C-alpha cells in the first residue's frame, strides 16, 4: 500500500483523563489553531499548527476547516440495531414496551434482506451523528450480526456486536435455546471476532429472559475466548429489579445473578444501572466491569436517574449509551444534553469536559480500547470528527457569544445534533460528509 499522509487544521480538542480523577484543567488538551496528522489510518501527530507545520513534507495535503472543532470519534456503549424501526414508540415503561413494540420489531430480523437494509440505515445514522464505535445488540437471529458486521467491515469501522441470547419469558417466535444460543454465538465468534476492527460480545438480553442453563453457557463462552466482550442490561426499571428477585430468589440481588454465572469482567458492559446500590457499584469496579449510562432512554421509559457521583466514588468505568430504540436519538451530543439534566435533577453538575470524557475516552476505557480509540494521541486509530460551529443559525449565533472552549463545548452539547457533524473519519477514511 502506498503511504497515505494528510493533515487537518482546525481547533482541536480531546480528553486525556477523567476530570473526576485529575481535575478539569488536567483532563483535556486543546489547540486553538491545531493540526492533526494522519498516516495510513493512524494518527501520527497532534499539536499546535505553528509548531507542527515546519515538520511536515512540502507536498503533504492540508485540509483547513474554518469555524470548526476536531474531536475524537464518539463512542456509544449501548445501542440496539433491531430497534431502529421502532425508535420513538409511545406510552409504555420497560417491560410493557418490550412486549408491545420491541419483540415484534425484532422478529423481522429472521429475514436476511431486512437485516441488511436496517444494518445499512443504522450504520449511516451512527456515522451521521459522529459515532465511530458502538457496542451493539443484534436480535436473536445470527443474520442480524452478520449483516451488521458485513456493513461495518466494508468501511473498516471499529465495532462490537453480538447475537441476543434469550430462551425464556419472550414470544416463541423470538426465543432460542441454551444450546442453540451457544452454538450460534460460537459460530459468529469464529467468523468475526478480531477480523479487521471488529469484536464480538456475548449478549444475554437480561437475566429474566435467560435460563440458568443459558447464563452458564454465556459464561463458558467468555472462558473459551478470553478477549471477548459481554453486554447485557441491569437495574434499569424497578419492576424489572423485582422480577429478577422472583426469578432468582437464591441470589443476593440482580448483579449477583450475573456474578454467579461469571459474566463480570474487564470487557463486561452493563447497560443502565439506574437502581444499583453502593455494594454493587463496588463489585462492578472490583471486577473491572463497566456501566453504560443511557440518559435519553432512562427519561423516555421513565426508568429513573443514574447516580454518576456514586459510580465516580467507586472509580467505576462509565461510558455513554444512546440505547436506541428506548433512547430517542442516535446523537451522543443530544444524549449528553439529557445527561446534564439527569445530574441537575440530583443536585449535581456535569461539566462539559466530563461530558466529552464520557463520550470519548470514558467509553474507550469502558471497552478497554483506550490504546486504540477515544483520544487523538499519536498511534491511535484515526477516528475523528469535524464539528461545524455554524451548523444551524442559532448555534452559529450562540457560539459567537462563547468566551472559551468550555462554553463552546457546552453549547455544542446542548444545541448540537447530527447537523453539527460536518465530517466523520474512521481509520483515516472519510465515512460521512454532511
């Protein structure tokens, strides 16, 4: 392959640490007139344009953006591919919503042509919204994952996905068995895990829809392939928490069900965690597990408010999730808008730099991929965005009043959405242009 080298000049901002651990000022690097140099899909340099320009060969192509901000690609740690067609479904809380809308919608993925069509729409939506990595639930059908990975591989995206395992408490047309879920998951792992920038996640939907036999086999898969991911839901809704107690009376609580079946670990991501207690947060942190904070969905389904300060106290890894279709937007900017309100309702603050962390480096740490994505450090994958300060008339006007990068960032997260994303790059390739 010929050496491909390009440079991108604009304001540049990336998260370099968790503000909760190092303080806000030490948590980010900002270059008002910055330069990002990309070689063969990786970042080779980032810094002040005045310092870096002198080090570059005379013939390098430099793309200069006016009134724009370059950031790392955004990372969505919880989203459902098969729910794309039912996003914004009216009137239910979690358990009724699953039965009324979700399960019928997911049943369509028995058809490969349908799975292909939705995978294409879904990936285009992610990239339009600046999401370059996502942790994705498929449906119970293996073709949902095949279609998604085929589409992601064509664009050389870093994506993680898995086939849902669900052998009880769901319609007959949508259940597998403990054995079939193991065999089908194993075949998908062998086909896709570690291929290009793709990774596989063992995906029991949540404790109520898996028998002990199925959860045992999910744990067995994690033991057989040590660098696999595991994704599921936990403590989203109070009725769900009660239901888990009834189904698993021998366990201490919801998290203990997953712990018992050896599903906690450094690549395990639990969505929601709205109703976790201190002990459960401590245990998640101790095992290196992570939580996906899904504020848009938690508001929409009336589930509750995630306690981020409690997670921070335990040094628990937290990423951000849109949770489409319980969440109502593919945009992580809009998701951060909601996250700010979640904190306000609890008498806490969410600084724009903590928000940036959650959507980039925090998500990368939750996925144990911080050496590859989530920052603009040299050596990492060239997954980055160009955000347009003039994306809408109101945004352009408001940003003219901003006095510093903190205010600019907060306004982007409050007023910004898919229109704000001018370009999305993955592995140095332009994969979305507004």
